[in-house]
C-alpha cells in the first residue's frame, strides 16, 4: 500500500510529521512505565506533532487529546455489575466499528502515521483508521496485555478472548508498517517482522554525571531501593520480601510505587517502618535513587506469568542504570530481566523464589568490593550504550520518519 505524508518541502523547510496515537497507553508522567516512555518520546522530545485519542485520556499530559468511547450504552453498562461482560463485548466491537465521529476528526487532523500500543481496547480502532485514511500504522508491543488479568488493561477477559486478541496481535505484527518490540523476548515470541525493531522503554535523560562508585561501609544496612509495580504477583513478591527482611537486619528496603493491593495492616506497618514509601513525583524520586546503594527489579515466579515475564521488560531499569549502582534481579531464569542481566553482564540475578537467596546475593556483593564495583560499572556502561535514551529514541524516530519518505 502506498502512503502520502505531510513532508512536502518548501525550499529547505519540511512540515513536522504528525503522529496520531490511538491507544489506552498515552503520553503521561504519572501513569506507569509505558505512558512515561511515550511522554519522553513524544512530549519531551519535540520531533513530531502529536495528538492522542482513546477512552482513557484523563491523565494524558501536554498533547491534544480526543476522548472517545465504545458508545453510550456500553459505557454505562461498564459502570455496573455487568462490567466484565461489557469489557469482553467492547474488546470485540473495537475491531468491527469506529466510535462516532472519530474518523471525521482524524481525517480533519490529517495524521501522517497512526501509532498504537497494542491492547484489546484500541488496536482495532487504530487498524481501521489507518486503512480508512490511507496512512501507515506503527504498532508498539509493550506487553501482552490480554494476559495481564490483574491490571486495568486485562481485567476480566474470558480465556477464549485472550487467545482471540493474541491472534490479533499476531495479525498486527504481520501487517503493520512499523513494529516495535519492548525487548528481544517479545520479538522472539512473534518470530520477528521485516518491519520490526527492538525498542526498549525510554529512560530519563541523565540530569548529572553518575557519582563515583562506592561500596557501602561502616556496618550500616545496605540501602536497597525498588521503584515499580506493587499490584498482583509483583505486590505479593515485594510483600514477602519486606516481611523477610524485617526479620533479618542488614538490608534497608525502600519501596516506591504508584499503588498496591497489600492488606491495609501491612501498608500501615511498613509505612511506619519506612519501607513502604508510596508514590513520588519524578524529581523527588531521583533524589531517592541517588541516595540508594543498589536497586531491585523483580519478575514473578508464578506459572501463569511465565509468558508475560519472557516478553515484557522492567522499565525502571532504564531509570536505575544512569546512577551507576548495582542492579539486583529477582526473577525466573527465562524472564527478560534475568536474560538481559546475563547477556550484558549488568545485574546480579537471583533465579529462585526464595527471598533469603536474594538477601544473600545482596550481602555477598556488599562483602566483595570488586564484585560491587563490577556491577556498578556495568550499570554505567549500559546506560551509555544499549539503554542510552538518545539511542533508544533514535530507533523510534528513524523508523517513523521512514514511513514518510
């Protein structure tokens, strides 16, 4: 299919490429790793003119946003006890019809590229808009969202519809004009694509040079910081770890997270002890990361999370690495985090489900200055190479611009 883009020149001046994001994952600073990555790509770096449309845009930041819905009837029923069946119905409807007025508004805005973070809420809209408007479609596979039954993007899907939407993901992988995979594991699950690119989540541009490498000394506890999800399987892991370390001094755990589903008694207890620190804005979180000795990233050992672990990527690694401090991985051997640590020699991986094994890994590295320095130098190295923000953004920018020759 041949596409025409708004790059017609006038002398040396070219129009900015216009990207219409059709997605439940939209540029936002405070809605988790995927949204933050889009914010960094499309808002912090002003390489494109951007608008976003979808039905979850209340927290979109600094982009023109068009809130659309699956129709008033489905929208109202989704707010009742029929929420689960309505979630399933609208996941099918979005492949069959466009919301009222969306095509007309998109046609008036004249995008050069439709950009979709693949999910089972909006990918059908993105596909239909691309074909109606005759413009290329770029698809970003951040997670296999139909499998994430404990999140807002996966709650309540019936098993046969999870398979249906995974097949739709395969369809998009084969037919989209540009495809971005969040890690090698995601690419391998799809078998790749001639139009495919590995696009790690985008971290923040370093605010200052990484501090000099230092090993914790003086007999004080090691300050181990986790900044990430505390819901579902991850929440259960972090609660087990917090309870374990409470009984074993030597590691001071700090957890920063947007939310959690812990029992209220545990939240209160670990807030009082200084372990559970809640959500901070990015600037304040940077100060806490600066004060840490080392960082933690986790992936679940629960069997139903195996495929998700293999195909997702822990976005906080992007924010950890520039500080040049050790990263400790707690997750299965076949998870993307453990594989990444092995491939790039950039993290100490604990591949058993035992919090005691993780504790021993941290204490062992603390007692070995050469190992601590090796892990610190590895973090600094990947922040300047494979996880360098400008390198990652360049992958996206070049691929989208190639769609508009």
